[in-house]
């Protein structure tokens, strides 16, 4: 099992290209199941989760063709052609689905196109309960019959799914994406209220529109979908990864360096940018990219609460906590999305961080210097928080179980090393 060794204390300076968003790419890949024609995705990141989704789609009969790197892409994103002339298998098996929660995204498209689907209950990061019951109840409103047997969701529908007025009791990103895709092939009009407003959801909607879907309200909390008999092929570029960009913005801040994030979209990162500026970080949206600098700056703690978009993203909570562990004063981090997302705290404390947890909040008191130590990653974003802490710490840090990082950060070591970091992957 690989680990990463970092010798900290070096300010990062340089340019980091931002890859296509993993959280946008996965539902976009699943959208190929809705059409018999070819969906071409540009700016696709090279990540373990992308490979997992590709393997899952192949098991359903999707033909995949990789065209290498896209010319003219700032981050060298790959181009993938996906063609589902026919869905040859309507079962998503446990051995593939267990690796990644986003695998549940095949449920809506397969059911809508084939009238039946059997999907294993999903796995992924251990950051708390992320139930799929909201997906299932909404599909039942659209006429599906749902049962759970032996760890599998069995869904069937007589004829086509029927348009319905769906009101999510709480915001769910994958639930919105699953039902949005299913509704594009449903009979009649579907209204999704309290829909997730994340940029990745809008990216999926725009791709579906390019495939012939009729969708209104993109980017809002109410989506109106008028079902079609079939969708056609399209070409779509995956939007930049705002969480990767945010993580490297924090890397610049925590090392008191200056980094330009090439291809980052500042509009998608407004909640994070506000927090960074309040903490004392300089942030400018320039022609060459988003410039982030903490060189010569004093960083101060800021209170942060995670919220659905456009609020502060839960996927940036761990990274910002690492930053505030090195800041002056105290800050309070409150997690409202997932109930088990402070697993990085004991590892940060091993490095000298002063953090105390009270229910769903963490009180972070900044220390003068973190110290290198052997630590262990527990989930994707927790892994990145440990990398960030290691970049700022005195001495050497070895981070174990970095396979989590490979799920969401493309060429991490190379991007950091290009800005001066002393980082090395240790392979078993």
C-alpha cells in the first residue's frame, strides 16, 4: 500500500493546472446509459474513481474509447468516447459498486431506459451515513417498484417512468443527479424541488440538454424536465474541479506561498474565497488563473459552517481546518452535511494541532508550528488535509493509505513538486 513522504516548511510558488472535476465526470459518464449514440467527454481527469466507473459501465455493455490528452486543455485532460448501443446487463454487481458511492448513479438511467435495474447498495468513503432512500422514494413516485434484497436494490417499472412532482426533504446531490437523468426519458413532466444547486449538477444538466433533453431551471433549486423518447449523442467538456482548486489554494496559504491555479473557476469557489480573504489570504482572479498568496501575511482563524452549495462545501472542511491549525487565534468548524467527517482530527493532533471536538463542531486553536509525524489517511478529503499539514510542518511526515488521494487528486505529487514541495511517493 503506497504512502507519501513530505518534508515540510517550504513555501509553494508557481503554477498548478486544475483538472476536470471528478464529481462532475462521474454522473456525466453515467449519462451515456441514456442514449444509444456516442457521448464524448473532454477534460476527463485520470483518477481511480474514473477507472472504477469506466469498469462499471463496461459491465453494462458500454463501449469506451480513450483518445488520449485533449489538445488545448490547460490541464491536459483526456477525451473519452462512451457508446451504449445496447445495455447488455442491468445488474451493477457488488464487487464494482462497493468501491465508490457514485456507482448508484447508474440506477436511474438503466431503469429509465430498460425498465429494470438491480444495483448493489454502494460503498465509498467512510464519512457517515449517506442513504440512498431519497433516490428510491423519488423513483417510486415516478412509478417504479422498489425492493431491497441481499444488499441489492431491485427496481422495475411497467412501461416508462412517469413524470412526477418530486420534493426532496433534504438536499441530495447524487439524488438530484439520479432523478434528473431518469426524468429525461420519463413520460411527461417531472419537477424536482429542493434540487441540489452544485456546479456539478448544472454541468450534468447542460450535458443532458446537449443530448436532447428538455430541462429548465439549471443551477436553481427547481428543475423542470420534460421527458423524451430518446436522447442522442453529444460532446461535452467536464468543468474544472473546484475542490481540487480549493485544496491547492489552501496549500498556497498554509505554506505562506503564492500559487496561480490555472483553469480554476473563481465563480464556483466564492464561499471558500470569502473565507480565505477573511483569514488574511490574498486572492485575485487573473487572466492566467486564480492567484492565491499568503507570502508575508498573518493568517487568522475564521468560523466556518458547511452548507449545501452555494454555501461552504463540506469537501473543503478538512483542508481549511489544517490551515486554521497554523493560524493566529481560534476558529470553529461546524459540519452540517455529514455526521462523521472529523476523522482527520486525531491525525492532525499527532502533528501538534490543537483541536477539540464538540458534537458536530471542532474548535481549532492555531499553533506556532506543526511537526512532522507518521499519520494515516481515512478518507479522500481527510487525506488532503494531512498533505496540507505536512507541507507546513517542520520535519518529515509520512502519510499512509494514500489510495484515498488517488480517487480524487490527479498527479498530486507532480503538481506540488512543480511548485517546490519536497514530496515523494513510497511504493510498497
